[in-house]
């Protein structure tokens, strides 16, 4: 039995054959040409075609632009414009007036090259380096119409030195500077975070300042606001007792507090002045108790001061300042419930480092990111840095000590 096509398929084939002359373009664009159905365009930059080219085109010195157009319909070609976009930021448009009428099928060659060197030397373009987006736009109006049409071709150009040599340009030097700054700032911030986390581990589990003994330099001291009618006094006897308790809890004698002689490990007394360990602790406490009145001037009401800064302003060594701070916390003069962590530094460093990503890609990789790309990667870097910072902030949590 012979198979035959259905009537539907036969009708469809006949319809396609009849409509083929109307569907197919009258004049197909040859290879290397761009434009639209009304205007065919061929463009060359430094003798290289820019139509359909994905590889960056280097323009080191005095680039020349040639073009050829062919009209598929009657039209008026009013002008050509050229624009460069750097990292999403557009430079002013350079206009080249044409003002020519074309009949369908008529072509036009630009015999004299359009000099772009003067344009590239203005607006700071001569100082740039790396990849930029170039846009050639042709503005025409069809016969019988008043609305103009713009046909554009995008391509990538390379300005200045290429590869690693691009780092010697002004954008390259700025990118290197910001990257180095961001990396060092991030490393220093992470080191500061590490010290804060270790300080929090030392303080975690304590219920009083004396449980810690000597507060670490990263602990933050607070002082509650007082009313004008209130007078704040510190009992010297109680302070000595508190300081001695704090010092005895964590005092690790390396030098004798009285004579400054190195204290031998495990020795019951100083080898020079023969002072005992208990007497050394008492001398240590008496020595730093005299700084209590000045301590109230360092940590003012509603202020926040780290123990490290507290010790520095009192001109005390970290162990003495930490012991004095712990004693004053036990006396509810000060309070501590946080340690110093560089959350803002980490966030800013991460944001800066992520923002330089596209700068490196633009200089070395030949990428041409849009402004949206730059903003998105910068925002992503900020979000990630903040999340890391809050994670470390959680690791550096401490109990509230003081103001019982």
C-alpha cells in the first residue's frame, strides 16, 4: 500500500513556497557587515573589523576609523557617534555629522578616516589603561518617516600597555594600592579578631572580675552615668583587697615588683631583695591602688575604653592595668560585657577587596563590566564580610561583669 502525505502537510508546504519571497530578506548582509534591515554597515578600527568581533582590539596610538554603508531602503544618514565606557561609566559622545541621502541599493565609502586620537586625549582618557567598551552608532531616518533610528555596534578596545604592563598606568597603580591596602587591613583586622576571641575565652565562665584575675587588654570598660548630686568615692582598703585578690588569682611573676629583678620560676622569694611572693603581691597591689582616682578620669561616665588603652593612659603595664580594672569591676565602678573587635574594619576591607576584582579583570583579563556588575560584586563582598564579622563577634562573646 503506497503511503501519501496528508492534505495538511501538502497545504503547508505550498504555503511556505508561495510566501518564501516575502519572508526572505531582499538583500542579505555579507560576512563582516552589521546594521539592520535598512542600513548595512561595515566598520574598521585600525584596519580591523569591529562587527561581530569578540576579542579586544588594541588601540595604542592615533586610532583611525573607516566605515562603509549600503542602504536597503531610501533613507537619510544624519550622523555617526562614538563613545567609550570605562567600568560602567560613560565618557562624552563624540559626534561626526554626515547629512547624506541614500537610495535603496546605494553605498557610501568613507574615504578619509575619522581621527579618534583627539577624542581619546580629552577627558582623561589618555591616562586610562585596560579594556573599555566602544560603541559606534549610526543615526538615520527612513524616507517618509520623521522618527530617527539608531543602529549601534559594541566592541572592546584596549588602551595603553597590555597585560602586566597595564599595572604601570594610573588605574593600575590605583588598583594595586587599594588591593594592598585592603589585604593588609583585612589581615590586621583578623589578627585583632583573634586576640579578641582569645580574650573572650579567658573571660568566659567568670562571674566576677576576680574570677578572671587580670582583665585582658581587649576587654572594654564601661562606666555608668551618675547624677550630679552623686559623689563617687573609692575605699582604698577595699580596693587593695580587691586588687590583691585579682592579682593573686592570675599573677605570673616574671620580675620582682619591688626591685625589678627577674623572678626565678617556682622560687618562693626574690633572689635580690628576698621579698616573698605574698609580700610581692601586696607590694604589687599597693603600687597600683594609687592610680584608682586617675582611673575615674580615664573612663568617664557613658564612655567605653579598652583595658589596653586604660593601662596606657595610666602609664601602667598590662598586668597592672588589668588587675586594677578587674578590682574596679568587682567594686561595680566599671562594667565589662564586650571585647574589642574590628567589625567595621573587616567589612570595609572585604568590600574594598571585592571592588578591586573587576579592576584586575579589566586590566589583565580584558573584561568590560557594567556599573551594575561592579555594584553587585562590591555589595556581595560587603555582605560576606559582615557575615564573617558577626560570626567572629559571636565567638568573642563574654559574660557581663560588674554593676551587680
